[in-house]
């Protein structure tokens, strides 16, 4: 029975350290996907030959290294890819351990029917989807598809038809999650907005071409994915195999091997390796960075680049050789510095185009707006406390529904009486009423007159009062309570102000002043490094923490006195108990985790934090640049830090 509580053994490689796919898909997947486009021999004219035995060997190596995420499509290798992956899973009896992604849209029966005769076997419409899903399930020898992608936008089928048809497959249990590939960001945005508004299943992952040389992905796709909490699955991360050192090119030349790829110049295999001028320059830059990390693999650096640029990134790696796969897995140990990323990007700078070159970069892309993290972390803790309480305040129950830490934003969706969904900001609702009240409340006798006048005459005050009215509008069942504002305020102010607002303010201020005072920050780093290792997720604070020994707290009076000095007393009784939880769990744990796993800097040396006075002195947004990141797991928008106790 004791084995039940033992931690899992360390994975054989970094590929076995699974991550959450996205904030809209709680699936646990390996950090790299095996791209199964090379599984098969039907496309040997431009992808090389790979027989079934070699294909199974590659699949075995990926699985044994800890990989569980395999990507294929209905048309790859004239359907051989899906067929062989299905046969391999059947032989190995490991279907339940794997996450299988496949795609529909591309015509996949032309090799049987003849070119041009499979008119309804392609496109985004319902008929194409129905036949492709039916056939993929048969070929993969499975009852369900974990992730089904729309392969590419056909410019014809309506968004409503697409999302309604895909949702039916999810309801039937044939598909679990939805993805979309090679499609403009505006189409994905429209589709997910429609799905969310009409109770349909949205897309949880986007797949497209992205590498250190071809960075168009970063203009619209990454911000779009961040907004909707979508994972990213970049293909061509290794530049179609053309990121090669001079030594590697010479070795291929001696073997008579060419550089193959899906781009037009790579459709016909050449016996002479060919790189463009940009590919040659980038390969040299990748080699330079690789040498700084003590490795030779330029592909590891190319993979590390996309992994460091955004959260929830799961690159596709293909190829035909086990040694290449092992080389790619090496990338998961590489953490690029900001200077190394800037150096690689300087080889071929990205033209962001209009309007980004006019309005400037999105601060949510280049920096992290850090005010939300303390609120997210603190609200989750309030939620955990409230779940053990018998109180039934509608606004406090509202807090229980907030997935702030997981979604990366503070937008709460509720149902309006007319059946539509309405979204509003939790933080603005918490602050709005107080922000307006703090200006006029001092004229107590005139408040009942001034309040409606400001609501009528001032757009600013009207917005703040409306934010305040949003607070506490529904009960724990989602029904409207129509309670008086005073009753709602009385019930929730203690919980929200003391439990989340004031603590989040304190956490933000602590981060700000630590970064503004490097000598204090350096001392903190030294203290944390002495007790926390790089791989530490939960740091044991007492000897033999798994042993049940309650007398340990009474054995050493001096230690007990020392422990009590670390409580921050501000009250007694129940508030004292809450205060101790706040001081331990929130202040210590969050600050320690952030400072141990991240190195932050402010936008500029002279940058100053602004505050506003509204009963509480609230800080504005605190944008922090990530100088160098350590281990993290990620959901949407913000990165969810692995908390170190």
C-alpha cells in the first residue's frame, strides 16, 4: 500500500516529462511529437524510403524514450502512415498509452480512384469530415482519435458548418479534442469565438510552419493562440533538414545523400546537398550557439529556439533514423539565454509588417504583465479555503469558478438570462466599485445624490459602477440573486480584499522592489540556491517528510521557537490562522518559486511602478521580461510555475 504514495521513477529521457497540452485540453503529452509523415514508403521519391520494419523501429525508439504524442494525417504516404501506426499500436498493445493526432481536409483517395476523382474526399465540409474520420478510425484500428485537425483552410466551407460538424464527432466520442492547421489567424479566431458563444467545442491546438528562419508564425498565430489558450505544434522546425553544419554537409556529400524536403526545391532529391544563403548563415549561427552549450547538434538549438519563444509549444520531429530522434531529444535539456535568442534572430530579422510596425509590439508577447499572476495564485488559494467552508455567498461561490491560474486571464464567462454568454473581468469587477466610491464617499451626506449623477454624466464613473454591479450577480447555481449591493458587499469584501486583493498587492510590490534592488535580490538567490535544486518541484522542509511523526513538532523547543518567529502576526484567532497561511503559502512560496526558476528584469532601468489609491493602494501592471527561464509547465497566456515549498 505504501507504494501508492511513492513518486514515479525518473523518466529515461526528458521526452518522458509530460506536459499539459493547453488550458483547454488537460491531456498529458510528451514535449515533442513524432511526425509520422515519414512512416511509409509510398512517397519515397521525395522523402526517402522507409519500410515497415524501419518504421516500427523508429516508433519503438520514440515510445521507449517516453514519447506518447504521435502526429499523422489521412493522406500521408497514400494512407500508409495511418495504417502502419495502427498496426504498430495493435502489435505493441499500447493504444491507451498514446495520444494520436490525425487530420482531415486533404484528398486521400486519389492513389486508388485516380487524380481528380475524389472530389468529396477533400475540403472542410461535413461529407469530407465524415468519410475521413470513418476511414482514419479503421486505419488506426482505434475507437477514438485524441486530436483531429482541420488540415488547412479551404476558403469555401462556412465556419458554422465546420464547428457544428466537428462538435458532433466530439459528442459521439469519436474525437476528444480539436486542432487546426495551416489556417489564417482570423479564421481560427472566428471559429473559436463561434464555438464558445454557441456551446461548441473550440480548437485547442494550432499546427503550422515555424522555425528560427521562417518566423511569420510570430506575427498573428502566437498572439491568437495565447488569447484562446491554444497549444502550438510547429512543423518544419528543423528547416526541412537544411540546418546543417559544413561538416554534416560534407559527410552527406561523401555518402551521395541530398537534402530532401516538402518545399519545391526539395521535391526532387539531389545528390548534392543544397542550402540557400540564409540557411547557410543560420546553420553557422546555430552551430555557434551549440558550441556555447557544449554540444554539436544544430537541430537541438533549432528546437530549443521555438521551445523558448512561447508556452505550450510541442514541436513535430520526423526523420527516418533513430539517431536523429535521439539528437532531437537532446534539445529538451537546452535552455537558451536572451542574448542567444537575439543573436539567432539577428541573422534574419522578422519584418512584423503593418500594423505591428506602426503600433509597436504587444506587451503580452514581449513581456509578462505580472499583476495577474499574484491575483491568479491568490484566488486559487482562496478557492481551496472556500471549498472547506459552509458559507454560500454568491460572490464567493463565483470565486470558486474562476480558472484564473489555468487560463492565464481573469475573464469569467456567465450565462445571461437571454441564453447568451457574457464575459467580464474579475479584477475590474473587484476594483471598479471601490475605485469610484473612493473618490466621492468622503461627501457622505451627498453620496446618494452624487453617485447616480456620476453614473449618468461621466463615462469613466459609469464604467466603474458597472464593474462593481457585476460583482455577486449570480449564486452558486448560476442563477441571478438580485441582491442589494450592500448585502453583497458585506458578504464578500472580507474574502476578496483580505484574501486576494491585499495579498496580490503585497506580492506585486515585493517582486518590484526586489528587482529594483539587485543586492537584495542577489542575496535571495543565494539563499534559495542553497536549499533548492534545479529539478526540485517540492522541496522537503523537514527530515523524512513522508514519515508520520506528529511528535516532531514538540521534540525541540528551540526549533519550535525559531519556527514561530517566521509567522507574520497581525491578529489572533481565525484571522491569525488565515494570516499564517498567507505569509507561508503565498508570500514565501510564490516569491521563492518565481525567483528560483526565473530571472526577471524591468522594461528599462529607470522604469517605475505606478499606484492608484482606492481604499487600497493598488499597483498598476508590472511588466517583467524573462531574462532566462528555468523549468516550467504551461497553460494558456501565463506560465504556471512549478511551486517550490
